[in-house]
């Protein structure tokens, strides 16, 4: 009986905290590309964003990317950087605020437009963002899942 209780407690933690795979990451990017290039946007569309309260996103070397479909995080994070993937090579970091009406996005400049690549190295997943002004390389860590669905993952700069 004790073994069954341990199994019921530990199994969800083990099975749902697996790191995001490269194919899962690419699948999220492809879904976001379709949304960014679509004519209309819905509240329930996939959003990939990081908290940018006090412009923290641009000052820190570790941040969490929230994977949201209007379910949870969008309502509670007022200032964020959305990852608007244009295609399989380019992304724009769009700085937005959504808690005060009207919601708005700040002007996107060439400083916030990056070429990116997702790759595995020694069984670890990395993402690299590069433009003519900077190059940022991150390792993907700490994936959080809810019923097998990815809800967030953390990137740490290396």
C-alpha cells in the first residue's frame, strides 16, 4: 500500500516534469508562426512570452517563457515580451503591456529582431538569438507541464 501511495505521488512529478524536447519546441514555434502571420488574433491563440515587469527581461540572464492559450498567465503579467516568430529563422521580441486599456505594444526596432536557431548539444537543448547588435545563447531548463501540456520553461544564458 505504501508503495502505491509513493507511486501516485511521484509519478506525476516524474512524468510531467520532463524537459521540453527539440521537436516540442519547434512545434510551439510553428504554431506561433501561423498565429503571427494570420489575419486575426484570438485571446485563446498560443502566446509565448516572458515577464518584463521593470524591464527585467532585458536585464537578466535567466527568464521563464510562458506557453499560454488564454488560460492562465496572460491575465496576471501586465508587462511582457512576446516571442513573435516570423518564420523558422526570425523572431521579434515584442514588448507589450496588457493591464491598462488600451493594451499596447512598444515600437519594435531592429535591436529586438533576431535570427534564431534551436539545437541540441550533449543531450541538452539550446536556443541562440543573434542580430548585428548582440548574440544570446541560452540553455533550456525547468520545463513545467500540466496534463502533459507544456505551460512554461526557463532559459538560462550561457
